[in-house]
C-alpha cells in the first residue's frame, strides 16, 4: 500500500467524528493503513492541531468499534493528524493547504499520493474539486483520488452536471463514490456467495428463483433532517442509491471472482437491462407512502406532517415499495421487489430470495425454500427448507438453517471502504455509469411524484407500511416474507 496524505474536507463534521476517524483508527490498529501517512483535517473554525487531536480522541472514545485502551497506539495515531482552517470558496486557502500538504510530505519523506475526502454538503463538491485543480494541489507526481458521499445529484440532470464538473478535475478512475451500503460486509459477500458456492450458483437465475425481495426498513423517523429529507424522500434517499446498488450486487452474474472492472461492467449490464418505467406503469408498480401518527414500542409518535421542520401538507414519500424487472437472460420473468420506509415496525435490511415451488398448486403444504441474507442490524444468512415433523404425524413443516456473523470483530462499512480507496480498489464504489443509469431509472418516478399522479398512502408509524405494498406482491401471488 502506498504511503500517502489523506485530506479530509469537513474534518469537524458529524460524519467525520462518527465514522471516518473511527474507521481510520481501526484500520491503523489492524495495520491496514500505509506505513507512513498523514491526515490533514479541514474545518471552518480556527483551532490548533493539538486541540483538534484531543477532539478526535474524544470521538474515538465515543464511536470507535474497538475500545480505545492503548495510550501509545492512540498517541501514534493522533500524531498523524494536522488541522487547518479552510473556507471552501477561498482560493488562497487551497494554496495554504498545498504548502501544508507538501511540508508534511517532505517531513515524512512520502510521495505525493493524495486522497481528498469530501465529507461536506453536496453544493461544495464541484467548488472544492475545481479549487483542488486550480491551486495545483491535484497536480501531483504520485496518484490523486477523490472520495465523495451521496447525494450525487438531485435528479438526472443535476447528477450529469455535477459529474461534468468533477471530471474537469478528476478522471473517473480517480473518483470513489461512497455508497455505504456497498461497504456492509453482507453486501460485499453477495458476489462471493454466488460465485464461490456451486449450489447457489446453479440456482441463481430465473430457472429456480421465483422472486427477490430487498427490504430496508427503519424505525427512526425524519429526526432533525426535515430540511434535507423533505426535498429528497425515500426515493432519492434510499432507492436511487442504496437499494439499486443492492439490486445490482445481488443480480449481477459473475463467472468467478470479479475484479473492479468486471464488477462495474456487470452492474452496468443489470442497469441497462432494467425495464424502464413508462408513465402509465408507475402507479401500478410504485407504492408511495408517508407515515402517520402511530405507536413505536408502545409509545405514541407523531406523523411525518407533525415532525419539526416539515412543511404543512408535504407530500414527501417516507416509504417506497416498487416492482422491477431485469429483462436479461438470467432474470427475465422474475420480479424484484424493493421496499424501504421510515418509522416502520423494525429496523431490518435484508434480501429474501424465494425459490420456485415446482409442486405449487398440487395440494402440497410446502412452504417455498428461502435464502435470506440479513444485512443489518444482524449479519447472517439462513435457508428455509422443508422437513417432516416426527412428533406431529410427520407433517411437513419449514425449518431454518442459520448462520450468524459475530458482530464485534467485523469491520464497519467505512473501514472496508476507506481501506479499499487507500489501496486503489474501486470494486465496492458506485461508478458513474451506474449512478447515471440509476437516476435514469428513477427520473420518471420523480416526475410522477412531482405531478402527484401516484397515490400517497398513509401508514401508521410502527407498521410494515401501507397495505398497497402487500397488494403489490399479492398481485403476483407472493407476499413479503419475515414481516413480524
Ligand atoms: C442514509 C440515509 O444514507 O442511510 C438515511 O440518508 C438512512 O436516511 C441511512 O437512515 C440508513 O443507513 P443504515 O446503514 O442504517 O441502513
């Protein structure tokens, strides 16, 4: 792994404190950081590097996956960090930053390999990228890379515009777009599950699979984020990025273990095979919901419209369920269902693969075979098969074979992703083609919501979403599995 400098824009922000420093620290402990590296954190308010290091120490104590109990390791990590003030719009500040980066490179005798992590509001993405270029910070004798977080655009047009701007300063191969779902261990496992298990590989297509259900339900409501969320909704916040990425990961067919390029091509193929939604099909295939008042764990909670900061009469979607078709050789005629919502009964991100039941309709009491991949909060896999119950007249009943990953020592999504970016592996990042194709898929839905041509169903907080979402599957003879 190359020695390098990690420049963090938004170094005093919430994401940095909760996720990025803890990830870097845990990678450091695991010896998954380069031998010599420097971290330069940027923020708007002046403070000394020494004070800043103490703030990072506090964040680590609160948010690190591992307990911070070795003072020498902590100190060695903190010593890699420097803080400097930067106003994203001030060109001179980038020149000062450049001097600092260069002086640290000389001090540590490391090459000009520079990672720029933009943990900032999206309106700063292009400003910062262009200033990196104009100030010469991006003209290195080593490599340069850019990490950005979602949201990548607000719709197809703005995403394209942003990409054009970024590509003035960085080549596509240098851009690492984080989708934290792609960092989740079980999502990273999908490729391996399919490609290195002949049993599953043989079954992984429309010959044997009846439908695929991807759920990301949350118990939290809009929280303090109405300003962002009310302009975004579940469709932009979860579907366009996280859930379509999971869909690609589960349905791409790799001949063996793929490298970044192969994965990118296969994911792109999936997106190109997605059946586009015509205007008249949207209301039939997309269920839009918004939570009303209800009960969460026995306590009453307000509806979306009564949450702080939500505009009166907002028609924002806090729930989406949708049916998609991948019209390719492997998946034609297999419905994929995606569902996500806030204030749902339980926090659960999972994929359920329901297998075809050859004897369906022939007086059998078989339950279908299921393969369930639990992504969050539990990480695990289980299979549902059928067996006889010897205690009950040998009646047929389903049984479940479980595997659970022990959570404590599993690296977090941000550790996986930062580690990959540092070593230049873009397998688990969202590439531009996929992002553009995802926006293309979602755009007609955004337009329909804008025109209000899709019903907005209310669902009580603490439920499994609107009934219309159950109806969507019932139309095809299916149901959502594992709803409690
Ligand atoms: C974020 C969304 O990207 O993902 C949030 O902006 C959502 O609204 C979160 O709560 C869900 O992530 P996770 O990892 O808890 O499933």
